[in-house]
């Protein structure tokens, strides 16, 4: 390991033991980086040094176009605020909470310049979910949209580590803009090591307890130098637009990291609808769109009402892409979709295919820089066309924050993703199912046990089980099987009451869209729940 610039060593101290890390493939030229590396400098300052200050970087609704030079100025001012006003030191964890907008991007870059470790959370998360993240990462500071402050304040009451919160869209003297606007627009970046932790991205485990995945400064660059370089073939003239939140590593790469790495531009939509995304493509001359299959399916019937003259590429990720959705989009737009599979553990996409290389129904082949195979139940690679566990290696890999689940995710040096796949004789990977209790619905990862935990807090619920069930529009939906307590009636009113309760308890997108009441749940003689019977 390189000498760390972090004076707060929490992140490095809580990496898994080296013998539990996956094998890392770091010898290919496109993923070779110097030992000292600050990824924010590579993504932003690099372009200013090349004279690109006036080039468009980010467009959002509130500010219009922000140039690379302006973005650098904002990031540098905010970095000064982190150090001078919030008294943060390299290695401290900072939570960012907001929609896709300029403030979130500038804060993300500023945090990395100041040597902090970024934790970005979904705007929809409720206080009980925020508590899990803040406690696990021992977050000391937060930047939050003032519209989202209530849930964060509720969480802070249970999180002694979180001592400093600054809000944007807050004009008081302690608000983000009043604090940074008079700071210098130059900043001496912290001299971080390539293997200093840059971000902790949280993913839901099948137990419902979030896992923090730790990624280094070099990892941030590695994901930029693999999938978007070789499959999407991004360049400086591209304009990106899409829907995934910056809190998803899919959205972080697609709408911030990749455009900046290639000197391109990005358009951020805070509340995208299928119609507004199509309109945005026309309004801003977008060349690449990034969203989940569900969104493409909803956009396809509307597409002929828009010009879409500049759109060259459509990237789909977040859930398995149905062949019918691919066909529908191509028929309406003439564009062959680029499908991609990534995980939070590996940070971004590692299996995909460019438009000319598509095999309908298959996700694709390994992205240059990665290797993949199919493992059987005991961890041995299987012959072609055998269904088994997808295993991947590359320049990025799983390093959970102080979590025993590291032992089951990394097997014999492979990252075992939790997806069941088969690989054909040409190296194409064909998705079969999830191998655990994760439900992927409209691009959202939802842990069934977490929804169960929320339902069990309702006074009417005696027992419950949650599974994913196929759905034409969303890929899968959350379905709950519920045994009611005596005195409660199983009717439509009860369904709505339970759905509303879950929406108020955890992020609303996790609520059960289907509820079936049962007299008893199917169990084995030893009392173990038989989820497979519910899935059938």
C-alpha cells in the first residue's frame, strides 16, 4: 500500500484483510496509474490546464450551463469551506444528500480535493435507513438539500458521530452558498495516494443491512477508462443525459465521472419523466442517454413525437434488459441499445457489448480490463452453457467496510456477484436470475428482508414474507405475503394501509406493489420459510 494522505485512518483501518480481497488486474496500460493520485484533479483540473475553462461541463435546471472553469472554482471554494468552516481533515467521511444537480457534483469533487471520503445517499432514504449508513461509515459531516433536512435531523439524533450539517438552498449565514461564496477559487489539492479510499458506496444486502463498498482514487479512474472508453467510445463532443441518481454508482459514473473524464458535458434532470427525458435530449442536443430498461420501455411509445436527431447511443443498466424492450426501442428510434451489467462492489459496468456487437438476449461480453467465468456451487469454473454463479475480476473489486459478508462475495480471488448466468462458446453472458433475495425493480435494488422488517412494525402484521415477482413493465415488483393478526380484515383498505405504512417507514420505491393475505406462510418442519413456494 502507498503512504496514505489520510490523517483520519478509519477507512483504511476498516478495509478487509488483504487475503480476503479479490484479485486485482492492474497491469494493462489503460489502468496503470501513478502511486500519488487525486481523482478530482484528473477529472477536473486536468481540463483547465489544457485551456478548456470555457467548455460546458454541467447543466442543471437551477443554474443553466456551468463551464469547466466555473465548476473548478465552485469545487475549490467548497473545499476551502470543508477545511476552514467545517474543520474536516483528510479521511473524514462526508455524507451528500440531494437530487442530481450542480451542488451535489461540486460538493463531490470538493470532498475529493480535500481528501475526504464521500458517502452519497439516495434522496428518498428515510431516517432509519440513514442511521444504518451514518453509523456504519461513522460519518462526521453532511451536506444536504434543505428540502430533505427532516429525515437527516431525525437520523442525527441517533448518530453521535454526525456533528456538522450544512444545507444547500439555505440562505442563512450557515447555508452552503453563504459559507463558500467568498472563499478563494484556487485550492491546493490533498496529495492522496492512488489507494486512499475516495468513496464508500452503500448497497443493500439480502439481510437488509447495508454493505459499504470502499473504492480508491484509482478505482474512480479505472471505471472511466474501461466501459465508457471501449464500449460507449465517449469523446469530448458528447452530451450525456439520464435518470440514475448520483447516489447509484451507475448514475455517478454515467452523469458525472465519465463526462468529466472525457471532457464531455452532462445534463442533470432532478425529476425526470419519460417525456421530459426525451424533451431534454432535443433541447440540449444530448448524444448519450443513460437509464434503466423500464424507462426505455416507457419512452419508446413517445419517441416519435421528438426529433432525437443528436442521440447516438442509449445505455441501459440497473436491471436485466428484456429482449422485447431492446426491440421496441430500436423500432421506435433506430438505435441499438448498449446493455451493461455492473455492481456496486465493482463500482460500474464490467459486462456489455457495443451496438455492433450485440447478441439479442445476452448482456454482452467482458469489458476490456475485466475477466469473468461461471462458477459451480463449490467455486469451480463450469463448462460453456452451464448455468452457475457469475464471477468477475478486474481493476476494481469488492472491499466491504468491516463486514463478514466479504468472505462470501470473494471466492478464490473472484468477485461472485449474486447473479446466475451462463456463458456461451463465444464468451457472451446470458442472464438467468438473481441467486439471492435481492429484488431488482425498475432499476432499484430492493432487499426483501428490509421490506419484511418494515411490514412487521405494523400492528396488523403477524407474519410476512417478501419476494420478487415478474412484471412486464418493471422487470420485477415487490410482492408481500402477509398473515394478519386476529381482529384485522384482509381487504383493499388493509392493502393500502400497509403500502402507505411501508412508504413512510423506508424509501417509498421499496413498497410492496402486490400484497396477498394468507392464513399461514409455507415453512419446513424446522420452521424455515420456503420462499421458493411463494415465488412459484
